[in-house]
C-alpha cells in the first residue's frame, strides 16, 4: 500500500521508467567501452605504422572485432582517427589541469605553458597534429580543415589574454592577436627544432618545458608586481580558460563516440 492508498503491483514495478532505462544505460556503457578498446588498438597501430598504412581491417583484426563492428561506431577511417585525436587531446588537457591545481604558486600563465609543453611531449598523436606531421598522420593532416584551431585561438586571444591584460599581468603594447601568434609560434618552434638538435645539445623534456615557459614569460610579462587580488584573479582566469578548452574538447569527443556522421570535422 502506498502513501496515497494505491497498491503497487509487481508488473508496475518491473515496467517503471527507471527499470526500462537500465538496459539502455548498460548498452550505452558497453558501446563506449568497445569504442575505447578499438581506439586503444588504433593508437598502437598508427604509432607503429602511421595513418596511411593503418587500415580498418588491421584495426579490426588487432582489436578482435568484426570490421562491421567498427563501422557501427564510425562511418570512415577518418572519423575513427578523429575520435582518437580528440580522446588524446582530452586526456592531455585533463593532465594539465590536474598539474595546475597542484602548483604551489598557483595557476599562473607560466605554469600553464610549462605543463602544456610537458603534456604535449607525452602525447605523440596530439603533437603530430600540432606539427602537421604527415609521417604519423598522413593524409588525415591534409584533410584537416584550416578552421580547426579557430575556436581555441578566439578563446585564447579574445578571452584569456584580454583578462591577463586587464589585470596588468602581460604587456599591452602588443595586441592579443599578436600575443596569440607569439605563443603559437614559440610552441611550434620548440617542438620542431628539438628533433633536429645534435645529441650533445639535447635537453630533458622537463628542461625544455621550463625554457619554453621562460621564453613566453619574458616575451609577454608586463614586469609589474601584482597584488594578491590580481594574482588570485589570474589563477581563476587560467583555470577558467583551461576548463573552457577542456569542455569544448570533451564535447567534440562525445560527438565522435555517439554519432557516425561527422562530416569532414576530422581533426577539429
């Protein structure tokens, strides 16, 4: 007997919305787990052979699934590898955020660049996408639309850098767009030149990340002594910028795992 005088029957309990939703949740979870297993296999193969030499047949065979099963998740090889890149980017940004909140001096721009560099060094697929490495990503890079970084750049120059300027943390004689160019060119340059250095000039990843962060600090820092309130505001802005970037990356990954119709949004 319920509080309202109605006696619930066994059949009603079995057909409640919660009971009906359980199998759907289980199906969704099983589907996502299978997708991640396939992506794990694809990551191993692309790093071993490169994108152009890695086929759906190779992935299916190594993952122990039917070829048709892969097409239940992604309609093309390009869409599968887009999902792989997106997943790696989410993992990288989560790693950066975890490191930033543990920083003893707080989430400063300098710490952000240092941890971003370190995380990139440990993510060969994301680094290959950043550098346009066709040896690893092959024609996937050539298919990648030029607008892929537009949202991230707008968030950097239109949001984060303007906030840093408002709190007198960075120079104002350069525009946010110019500063965004400096940041991207420095990141790119550090990663391009490192493999070209002779063995006796190679540095550890940690030292390279410190030098990159120091270079950007010297290029952008205002030289002002900031108040505790400004320092706290900058830390909040740094984490907010990272959270916005991470949220966008997670949404794109969700789309890659929940739909097979991604059009040509391969590596965005």
